[in-house]
């Protein structure tokens, strides 16, 4: 698990891949969404947010399989935690199975990505 400077190196390394497509882009977009949502978001909501972003900026639609791979990589690198849980919903008394994605260190992630101009314009193009 990455801590402190190791975590910063992992996030900085991803930020240096800005402009690339595929797995690198989806990891960066997931991190930007997590920062935007104050460090935590349900997987089902993250998928919707990334699809909306794709529709608004004309980028390729993210593949859910690739997103899950990227999130697993981020978890392995100690950047995020993934917890299987039940999400409350108005459609079901028992909730819905989902995965809660959360940043290990919101402040460090934000500070590391703050220089990245795509962070501020993530949803506002």
C-alpha cells in the first residue's frame, strides 16, 4: 500500500500521462471524479458520471470493464479503497448491491492533481 510520498508518486505518475487514452485516461478521470465528489462515489454513479463527461466533451465512451480494471489497479497501488456494500435507493427497501470507491487521501490527491488544468474543467467544458 502506497503511503505519503509513494502515494504522491503514483498520482503524479498518472497525471504525467494526461492526454493518453485507454486505461491511463480512465484512471485519471476516476480520480478527478473522486476529488469532485469529495473522495467517495458509488461505482454505479461513477459509471454514469464518466458517461456524461464523455458525451459532453466528445471523448470515447468509457468501457465499464476497463474502468473496473483501472479501479483495481488504483486499489492495488494504494490510491483508492473499494468496498462492496448495499446502496440505499428509493426503488428497493433492501438497497442495491454496489461498490463504494473512496480515495485513501483526498487532500493529497487534490493537491497533486491541482496543477492539472483538467481537474477544474472536468465537468465544465
